């Protein structure tokens, strides 16, 4: 895990891996939309291939600036249908070969590990969500998780109470369940 204290407001650090840069770019985009947003799905494409194969689209996206563009370009997909469970929706996705990875940003309530011992037994998902929403130690977080076809993964987590680009936590293993679900969208 790495606390991104050296991220400038103008974007992720240049030394970051292409996947980390993409995750932080998506996190910054989601941050600009504010909180209480629906989940958002992104395809990740190779920027150089996009410029070569779709120069008009690359120009429209501002990617015709040569080496200044990031190696991976996130492209937001259609809205996730309202009322559809995220895991069910992800199970319906099949990506074309041009997509080298995908990312999802989603907001959730989380509790610290110390609260695990106080969770009442026998709650269904809806009851558990209500219990967490009322817990005094709950934290609202925005999680951005990205995976590549080759298995690489990266995540960024931003707390609502510390909503700043310098307070974004990054790491490959922060949200393993969501990373697994996104990886499964590439299974054939």
C-alpha cells in the first residue's frame, strides 16, 4: 500500500505504472463529479494503438499529442442499469480484443476491522447494509479498481472525510473481491 502524498493536483506522478496512472486519472475524474454517484465502468485501451487505429477518436479525446498522453486511456461505458446488482451486471460483460483492461469506480460504506466483532449474526445483505449505515464508525469511501487482461491490478481508495488527491490510498490488493470480479469479465 502506498499513500499518494506526492500526487499533484495536475495528475498522478509520472513514475507511477500505467495502470496506477489510469486508476488515479479515473479517481480524479470521479472526484470532479462529487459524491453520491452511481458506479461507473471504464474500458482501458492502449493509447498508442488507439491513436494508430482510430486517429479521429484519438483526436476527439485529446490523445493526438504524441508522447504526452498516458499509456492507457480509460473510456467510460454506458451507465450500469439501475436496480441491477453489481456482481450480476459484471457477469454479463464481454470485452472486445481492443480492450486491454477495465476499471470500476463505486462508493460504499466501510467499517474499521475493530467493528467486525460487533456485527450481529444472522443478518441478510439488506439488514447488514442498514446496520453498517447506522454504525458510528462507518466511513464513506470511493473505490476505483482496475485490472488488465494479463492479471495486473490496481486500486485507489478515497475517504469522503479526507476528500483530497493527496489522501488517496493506492495498492494492488486493497479491494480483492472487486478486482476478481473485474478479472472475470475477461474470462472466455
